[in-house]
C-alpha cells in the first residue's frame, strides 16, 4: 500500500529499531511507496513512511530492492555532493563514499554481503543515514 511521506523531523531523527520477519508488510508498503514516487525518488527508508524499522528500498536502475537491517561495513573514496530528500525541502551538502560494502537481509531473510559503487552506493548511504536518525 502506498503510504504518505513522513515530514516530521523529530520522528525522522529517531534511530530505527531492528527489522524482524514480522515486518514483511512494511517491506511491501515501502516498495509500493517508492514505486509511486519513482519520478522524483530513488530510495526510501521505512521511517519515511512513518515506520521506525531498519528497512530501506533502493532503485537499482532496473528494479527496486529491499534491504532489511543493512549495515555499511566498508567505505572508501570520499567525495562531496548535494542531495535532496522527499522528507525535506531543498538540497543539502554531504560527504559520501564512492565504494561501499553492505551486509543485509533480503526479502527471503537470507543474509547478503555486496559491494556497491557510484550512484547506487550514494543512495544506500543516504537511506542508511535515515536509519540512524541522520538527516542530510
């Protein structure tokens, strides 16, 4: 189900709780909401739809995927950029890393460890910041 976008900064600044197997409806809602906003959005964290769980959805260019309890375990090659967010007005300066490695659970609850670079890495970093209550 497509959910409204959370704009309450006090809510967004809270750290998210670990996702469990009981949170699969949140994954569906997050993927549905990302799809509905695909014209201006490439990633979303569950807190952006008002659910304080460690779940993100990322547009991989050809499809959207969900990551449950993602953790960035390696990062290298920092750079400065500007980002926007559906939960905020305007763009802000931030530091991101060109190369990252992420551990997470997929929608079948299988543990994954993948490397990402460039634009996809930037999206994942932005969404993982949301899980920590960090707003650009």
